């Protein structure tokens, strides 16, 4: 039989390697920026067009390349950074695999211009899909400029796989931040579609953090400094009260390289234990310096993960030095995490005009009847003491289900601890007694003709709010409440991008913006039901949701906004609801178009049929 194995031609091998190195425009940005740093540049400029889909260019003032090196740099495994396998154990450059330029040139049009300091003239090379189109002598300043155009031009499948411009730009900015944070001693600028989005002068680390994340960041930072034999830590953590819903301000750098480490992240979180509320994340910008021999960064082509020889020690040192800093700067008072109760009564109550207080007389009260305390604790029976007329509106949409059925609920089947009198009463007389129960402050129990309903209060409320927000945004008739004083909020440049993008939709839900500029948002009106104190958290959550969303063709900003707002504002599990609230929730849920699932398609309620219950007693 004939031999069938063939060596792949270089350009095919390069394309395959490119798949590993270049996942998206941001990967190119990372490789080019890192090369510029390795070339000892003091000033680096990044230019992108169409979120990198049309152009990614990095211009540096580094050492440049000789004509031969310029040509060689596009060969696979061509690197000036290591000479032997030994060198792998003491790497202090960003790159060392010699794959990036070869990979990029395999899947894009690349134009390289480079000149070394002492040379008169430089070199220009044009490559398209690994094929050298031209090499010329050019006049060009000291340093290197690499322009990458038409990324994935020869791999349409990959091109089509790219996400929306917003998402790809987000990834690019993330990479830019990571590299710029790791190197405050280098000046960086970034231009997107012709306008400057970042201008970061050479500075110290604190200034770099502030330049990237906005002026308000300064007051949030607590310095962390520690030097031990195995590890040096420097940088900042955010004060606990500024903990965020998002993880976007969490950075570890090990030997000036951005890395992700769930383990070290855990160490930081544990230092903040008890200081921030659940679901919030501390900001941190931490630089760790270790002996390169004690780490292995060669485990992934994109090199954001890392292996430490002695993780446990690092964990302990990191945790204790952060604790120390928080203590030293007096940042560990007992914080009051109680939620603003206003947020938790999101129903129409606040829209309603205040009602005169009434003295309620419980005519059925019998002082001689023994009171039975609720031993179960988790059960909060509700008593309907509200005049029925006031609640008529609640039943809209419920007619078909029959309001009567809601009332023929016999609690005796639930609670053996109920008053003994009730245990034997006829279940027809329940008109002004409890019709819903709250179980463990998370489920509402109610009845239907065929049995009982168990409703997840959080999901149900999310569904209700979601449909309300969707309706408001689509018919553009939201009601907003005017704020007495405009609310000024600060955001980072990237967060501002998201807000600008969502501004029209936000306005349709009832937000009124008087200013959206630079890093400042000024709000003069908010949707009804949105407490002023929660506005910044809500917007942060929204930004985080947009960042985590991987939009596809069906992506809808309106939908995302409605989902995010409903998630932020929905009553939480663990919150006690009184009888009226419980009923309102049940009724509003069944007035929804799609009551069965939450906006994220999770079950909102389950039913238990009497038949099934009967079976359990057989
Ligand atoms: P690596 O960075 O792993 O060495 P690359 O493919 O990224 O591999 O680059 C190949 C080589 O090209 C580098 O080792 C370096 O010598 C040279 N090079 C790349 N970019 C630059 C630059 N901006 N300035 C100077 N030399 C560069
Ligand atoms: Mg490189």
C-alpha cells in the first residue's frame, strides 16, 4: 500500500496554529502590544477600526528590526527571546514561542514597517495569508509599526463567528487595560474609528489605575505592599464599600503578566470576608513578583493561566497582607448591609396616593380562644383585611381562572399547627381569611381548583417586572419619577460605551439623562419603582450583564435591559411578604403573558394536584 502521510505545507500549518493563537481581534491586539513591550518601547499606540475587524495597528518606538529579522519574524518558531530550552525557566519577556506573527500573517493582510535606532532607513514588508507580497526599503521612524487588516479574510467561517462590534471591542479594551496596567512606565494611547479613546501617559501605578478607571477611583484604593522571601506584592484593593456587582475590576499580574487565578481570587475574597455583601466583588489591582523559576506560564497558548510551585504559601501571604492593609487603613468597620427596604416593595404601592390610616377591628377576635403561635416559623399566613374593592384591579386577567377557586383554599391540609377551630371548619367560610402563605420567605403557596400552587417569589416577580419593562420600552410610555436633585454617577470609559449604547432604551423605561459625557452620567429621572439609592447598582448590574452577554443575531438590547432591570429589582428570596403583597404577586403573575417561566426560562411555579396528594394518603 502506498504511503499516505504528508507534511503539511507551512501556510497550512500556520493557519492551524493561528486557530490557537488568534481567536478574535483582541488576541491580535494582545500579541502586538506584547511584542512592542518586549521591544523596550516607551510609547505605544494602538489603532483599531471596526472593533479590529478592518484594522488593528500597533506603533511602537522600540528597538525595531533589521531587514533580515523583519523577514524572519514571520517564520514559525522564529523568536529572538529564547535560545535554548533552559531559557524557558527564566522567561522575562512576554513572548517566547515565536508563533504570533507567523499565525497572524497566515490569516490576515499584514504590513510591517520597522527601523532600528542606528539605521538610516527601515524595512517594509507586506504579507497576505503567509505569502510575502513585497519587501522594500522605506523611510520610517525608529521602532515598529504592524498593521493587521482583514482579519480572517481567508477563513470566512472564523470571520462569521466573530461577535458584534460591541463585544469584540470590549475584548480589545480588556486586553489593552491588562497590558497598560502591567506597564505604567510605558505611555499608551488607543484610537478607535478615528477618535482617541485612551491616553495614558507614563506614570506610577496608582495614576495608571485612575487614568483607566476614572477619577473617582483614586479615593477607593487601598495600597497593599508586602515583601517576603518568596513573593513581593504591590498594588491596590478597592475599599469594601465600593465592591461591585461585576468582576471587571479584578486584576492579578504576575511578573507584569496579566493572569487569571481562581485560587488567588479566593484568597482576596477571603480577606474581604464579612466586609462586603454576598454577590459583590472587591476591586483589586495586584502585582505579584516571584522568581520566574517558581512558575510555569507555558501551559496555554494565550498564557493567562499560570502554575505556581507553592500556591498555598502565596495564598496565605496574599490573604494576610490584604487583611493587614484593610485593617491598617481603618477600613474594617462593621458595615451596614441592610438593604434599602424601599427596593423590596416594588409593587405599585409607591404610585398610589397615601391612604388614611384606619383602625382595624378584628370582629372575630375572641379573647378566650387560645392563641397558637406559629411554631413552624417559616409559614407566614396572610389575612386579607383589605376592603375587597381596592383589590379588584388585581384580578385583571384572572377571570378565566376563576377568582373563586383561589378562595376555596383549605389550609388545614397544610398546617397541623393551625388553630384547632379551623381544623374542623368548613372551607367555604374562608372569604376573609388567608388565601396565600409564604413558605420560608421564598415560596408563595396558593390554591387552584385542581390543587395547590407553589410559586417562587423571586422568579415570579422577575417575570412580572420583565413584562412591564418590555411593555414600557416597546410602547415608549414609561412613567418616570423626577428626582429632586440630579444624580451624578461616574463610570469608566468602557462602561460609558455601554451606557451610551443603551441610552435610548433606558430612556424608554423611564430614565431621564441630562448629561452623558466623558465619565459622568447625570440622571434627573428614574423609572417609577426604582429607588434613587439603587440606581447606580442597577446600572452596574446592567453593564455587567451586557459584558457577560454573548450576543448573537437574536440579541436585543431592549430584552437584555428588561431582564437586567427585573433581576435587580425583583424581590429576593428571604424577604418576608405580607398578605397583600403575596396576593398581588400571585395575581400579577397570572396576568402575565408567559407566567410559567422567568425571563431566563426558569420555572416560576409548580402545581400539586389534589389527586396526587390523595394518592399520598392511600
Ligand atoms: P515571540 O514574541 O514569541 O518571540 P512573535 O511571532 O510575536 O514571537 O515575534 C517574533 C519575533 O519578531 C520576536 O521574537 C521579535 O524578535 C520580533 N518582533 C516582533 N514584534 C516586534 C516589535 N514590535 N519590535 C521589535 N521586534 C519585534
Ligand atoms: Mg510575541
